[in-house]
C-alpha cells in the first residue's frame, strides 16, 4: 500500500519536476521562424506561429487565440520591415504583455543583420503600389539569411535563458552544419540552370533568385496589388516568347487564372513556389521548404530543354 | 502576339456579357433587386469554397457543380422570400442578408481548410484579359440557352417583373416562376463573374438598363438602347485601357459610369431646350 502511494506520488510529481525548468514560450509571426527556433531550442522551448505558411503574410486575419498566445509569450519573433504592420501592432497592444513590445526584452526582429534587397531610395509613395519602404521583407527565402536568423534566435535565447546557453549554441552549430550541407545539395540541383530567366507574380522572390542565381526579368503584377494593364500583359507574354522563359513563379495565395492564361499563350510552366514553411503539409521545416521549391523549379526549368 | 490578339477576346467577352446582362438588367431594375447578382455570385463563391473543403480542385467540374448547387439554393431563398405584404420586409433586405452571411461563411470555411484557399478572396475580382476562346465559346452557348429559355417564357417573366399585380390577378404561381427566373439568372452570373469579376458584371447588368430607362418605358427600345450602349462603352473602355495603359476591367467600369453621366446630362439639356422652346411658343401665342 505504502509502495503504491509512493509510486503514485512519483508519477504525480515527475512531470512537474521535468517542467520545473519552464520552457521558453516563443510566438513567431511566420512558421519559418518557428521552425528555426525549434531547431535551436529543441525541448527547451515551445514555438508557435500566427500566420500559416499558405497565407499571404501581409494580410493575416487576427483570431482571438492570437492575443492569448501573445499574452503568454516570453519571446515574439517578427519578420520586421513592416511585413506585419497590417495586423501585429494592435495585437501586441491587446496582449498587455510588456515583454514583447518593440524594444522589450522579448521582442526579436530577425531582419536585423540579414541581407535585405530592394531598399527604396528616395521617397516612397502610395503611387508605387504596395511597396515596403524598408526593403523587400521576403528575405528568409535566402538560406544565408536563414543562418543569420538562426544566430539571432540563438543569441536571444541565450540571453533569455542563460543556464542553457551551451545547448542553444550546440544546436545552432548543428543547424548551421545541416544548412551548409543542404545548401550544397540545392546549389548542385540548380547549377545547370544558372542565370535562367524567370517571371514571378509578385516581388516576393529577389532573395531566393539572388541566392540560386535566377534572373527575374519581369513580374505579372508590375505594381503589387494592382491588376496588370493590357500592354503590360502583352509585354510579359512577348518577353516569355522571345527569351524562351520556362517558369512563372507564383505564390500560393494568388489566383492562378492570369498566370495560367499567360502560360497557355507561351508554353511556360506555372510553378507554385511556397514562400513559407507549412504552405503544404509536407513542408514541415525550413529545409523542406527549399527541397520542395527547388524540385518544382527544376521540373519546370528542365522540362523541354531540347 | 499582338495587342489585337490580346484585346479581341476581352472585347468579344464584353459583347457576349452585354447581350445577356442588358436584358436581365431590365428585369432586375424593374423588380428592384439591384444587388441580387452580387448576392448570387457570393453564394456561388461559397459553393466553390465548400467544394474545395471536400477535396475538389478549385477549377474542376465538381467545383462548378457545387457553386451551381449553392446558387440554386440562393434562387430558392429569393423566390420564397418575396415581398411579404404583412411583414413588409423588402426583398433587398433578404438579398443583403444572403450576401453578408454567405461571405462570412466562406471566410469561416476558408479558415478551416488546410491550404491554398487564400486566393479564393480573388475569385470575385476576375481578369477579363485572361479569358480564352474556348471559354468564350462555352459561355456563349450557355447564354444562348438561357436566352432561348427566357424567350419561350417571356410572357410570364416580363409580366411578373413589370406588373406583379396583374400576374397575381391572373392567378399565376409567382414563386414558381421566380424560382425559374433566379435559377437562370444564377447560371449566367456564375459564369460571368468567373470571367469578368463582380464589379464588371454589376455594371453590365445595371448601367445599360438604367440608361435605357431614361429614354423609354417600352421593352423594345430599352433593349436596343441597352445593347448599343453596352457594346459602345465596352469598345471604348477596352480602347481606353490600352491607350492609357490601365487595368482593363476597372477601366470599363469607370467608362460605364462616365457614359451614364454624359447621357443623363445630355437628356437634361435636351429637355430644357425642349421646355424653353415650348415656353417661347406659348409666349408668342402659338399653342403647341
């Protein structure tokens, strides 16, 4: 009887003892950062993302659960560059969590230190369409930036949870090693198509194109968010025909009607490229994101080479 | 590819759309159910969303049948919720409720679907430039069938639209005929919104028939005015969008607005001129 009681007590308190060291609760806006955090933090953290990978990260419908998640968060990881300006500031205010306010100890903007492209020079006006005044916020589609993001997250976690610094650093080293190995594999797959010309729908891919040596020669939507005019549509069609462009890269949250129409007129293929982890059920982490997009691109670029 | 090759299908599409919508617009304006097309289009979009949740591809035949099925549901709601003398609930209220609820339910369905539903919100936008010849052919066949259907039943539909009291006096089953009317309307709107988007379809439906009403109360002249205006404005809008390098659908919509304004102003000026000529005649002692 005594033994059973003891066993019962042990069973009751064992999980609690395990949790004595509370996990660092991370909320990120994008699933990409949650995935990288998971690689760095392992069992020491809990990471959760607000936007799903198949959603347009500019326009996220806020749900009540977001405020709950933010109010309990120890660390908020954002893409910055005003990507989340449409929904996040109000949520942070409503969460009443001082830690995660911009400038607070639990706020991390991972764009800092990354290679940011298309920083506009001169004045930005609404006449330019939906343009980001601080540069293109889709920077995590470059694996080099992924490494920089991982280092920022590791440094932040070490600051928030100093006793586990060694673990975070060990995990960071493992992440960087895997990223380097994977990057070699990706670059090898893309090598035959170095400097291949492609068309994209929206300006989401400059970092991806730069890293994998693709030449984005045109966009279907010249001003993001404003439908294309006839002469622009015609220019793109003729550009694809004369330059024999094989791939039109489109984000999953745009309707495929116009890209498919242009593809039908020109013989190019529409490639749905996922800009974020979780866009498809099989894209479970930051590495599988590139695995998927590169395989799809290679299919389109390699098709009909003869 | 040349600019004519690109713009010709869009122009032919606007002619086909004008053909059926200017006619249906007469019914819609007479019945005072102006936003019924927005409402039916939104229900059709909800049908597509549900089809997607059930695992069908968005541009597949099954998705089309789902959207059509939902449109029939909407037709049933509209025909059974006719203006009720006792409650005095206007038909537009029901139309508005159906619009808001189906738009909201579509958002809820999308939030539960796992992926790739984000661009459903673009479904009602449409790009008339990306219409293809085979698409135009099937649409033209479908609209012709609907046109024949309306021609055969013209006596019923027109009397109910224009003189409901008389139709009631004759003892017709108005709800039944209304159901047929809204179903045929749903067929048209489901395809036309997919091609041109809600804004443009609304314009094709309402503007020509309102313009025609400024000049005539009879059906024949109204159709003639509506059709010629629709064709002229479509041509002008497509040309303007090319000349000024603007998005085509939105340019046609704005051209419709401008044309209506000009026509209304001209009519007013003509009336004034007519009236002052009349008063001058009166002063000089000659009776008209």
